[in-house]
């Protein structure tokens, strides 16, 4: 299951994001979206978790949790249109 992670600190790294979500289960990938021109974080990213039950636990546990000084927004990612 792919999770959308919003309100990320601009200083967050993909490794830190992955480590944060590994407390809820297996994380197969963590990506932070960056601006194409500046390379700076855009403040959101995605975490891929292969187990749907663990992903649901991550949504419940991480929504509103503090990560690097900011409250995370976490939900299931919608498919791109």
C-alpha cells in the first residue's frame, strides 16, 4: 500500500522517513518529492508498505504525530490521474 505523507519538514531525509515508518512494519520504499529546479523538498512524500494491515496501523499511528518538529498528515495515496 502506498501512503501519502504530508507536512514534512524540509530538512527530512528519505532515510529518516523510512526509519520513522519502520516502527509500524516493513517499509519497501520511502520517497520525498523535490522541486525539479531547486532540488529542495516540496514538503511531502510517499512510503510504500507491502502489508496492508501494517500500512493501516501506520496511518492511525503516524497521523498527527510529530516528526522533526512538524505534525504529519498521513493517508492512503490516490492514483495519479
